[in-house]
C-alpha cells in the first residue's frame, strides 16, 4: 500500500517544520534528546512551559479535540503529521498527560462542571497533569492496584502508593485510579479521581533513572481527602473509563520516529569516520546493518500510517495499534544495539566525555531505550493482543 498525503496535509507539515525552526534552539535535538522533561533547572522548565503556551496559541496542543471544547477537530492524519514532525525534532509535544489522556476523558465522561473547571487550563497550557496509575504490585496487571479511596461524607479519603509517576514533582493535578469497592471483582471496584497535588497527605519522592534524570516519582497518599466531585464518571467504573479507546490519534508514530534523527547522524558518522584507512560505511557489516535499520524505519512508519488511516475510516485498530507499538519500541532497541556495535568501545562514552562520538547520544539512548518495551504496555502484553484480537488465537 502506498500512502499519499493531501496538499493541505503537506502544507501543514511545512508549517510545523517552519514553526520548529523558529522556536527551538538550533542545537536543541543534539543537546536535549528525548525524555528529559523537568530537568535542567527552572530556566529550562520555564522554556518548556512557554513552548507549550506557543503550541496552545497555535491550537496544536489540543489539535484533535472537538472545536466546541477548544480543539481544532483535526483529522487523524493531520495528527500523525504533527506528532511525526514534533518527535523527529525532539520537540516537547506536551508536558504531562492533560492534552492526550485527561482532556479526552473529561470530554467523554466528565460533568459540565468538570469540563468548565479543567479543560480551559489544558487548552491554554496553564495546568500540568500527571497520571497515578501504576503501583509497585500493579503494572501490566493494573487492575490489581491496591490504593484505596474510602467514601466519607462528601469526600473520598485516599491511602496508598503509586510509582513511575512522571512529572509528579511539577504537576498541578493528578489522575488517580483507586479501589473504592474492595469486595468487588478487581476490574469492577475501581474509580477514576481528579486530585489536586496540593492536597494535604500527598508526598512525592523522586526516582532518578539510568541517565541521572529526574522525571519519575513515587507518590504516597496518607489519608488525603478529596471532594466527591473529584469522581469522573460512575463510582466503581473507573477501570472502563481508563481503558476506553478514545477517538484521538493513537498511531504510535512517535515510537517509530523517536530515534530516526539519531539514525541519520549514525549514518553520517559512518560515512565520514575512517577505521584503518577505510570509512566505516565501507565495511560490509556496518553498511548492511544501517540499511536494515533504515528499511525498518520505513516499515514502522507504514504501520503507524495504517493505524491512523483505519481510525479515519471509522475502524478500531486494536491489534494494528499493538503491532505499531511493539514494532516501534523494539526498533528503537535494535537501533541502540546497532549504534554501540558500530561505534565500538567509544559508544559507551556519555555526554560528559570529551571524545564521545555523536556527543554521547548513543550511550544515552542505549540506556533510555531499555524501558521502551515496558512502558505503555510490555512487549508480552502487545503480543498477546495481536495473538488474541488480531489472529483469533485462544488464550494459553
């Protein structure tokens, strides 16, 4: 299948590229890379916030939202183009989970009061949201979560622990899944709550990753009291709200193109760098490996485009979305392995090393890519979805 974009879509791609050339520092992709939101001090954090406000003024932060709620009502393919360009340039697409998760959820399930209170802050990039879902004993099996929210008059009292909560140390609000009926089957006793991070009884503890970045956190709730109107949707139906397939872009293009710019730099390095008098690209093994990775990036793009195309025609791409996610995540890990192999021992040097090839970005990406087949659904979970929903295989 050959995908072609319309003239309007190609014009939008050029507009996004021009915006990024004007608004991002010239060395942004080389010095920042992906995944370091919240790092680098208050000056960097304020730059990220101001960049989000500029996206909001363009209407791009909530590109796919319905117009009546502050969005642009953009098509799935327009969203794919936007996410592809933003990811390729390592631009901070959004801070927190407000635009792509919380906002669409409130639009579908929230009360009029919740929409009026929370949607404008997301549309205008004034409110940062984090997501309190995972727990030490509830990751892939999220329905096993044990954080409790006990009804007490006109309030819920929350007790428990969350983990891997990105940007909790910067967020204004948090989406919390908590068990409100401990006697119900595990999928049927969970509620979806909106929690102000300034609520007494909430403690945030940092989790520093392999690259010495502080993005993740642990969250502890010690009898944190929130009002009953923090509940989104029906009591004890939070699992189904959290798991709902929302009608917004979910192609996975970001996972495919995340490393493509680094791949281009690796190709250029192999062309320009000599070993024993011969360019690295002249070595058969190096040339074949880079060609193989390049082909895989093309295949990954096509998988993501197919998901968006299916959505645009009203289809629900369950297995196809998992294929795109699985392929994109594992492609990034194949890229990192190829990078450290081609660079040899020097590929282990980080950004702090004066002679690190490519500024140490291969070493950083090697560490960051380790988590990609776990985050947002493990490879095992994705393969299970593909087997069951795509191939119709029985559960083992």
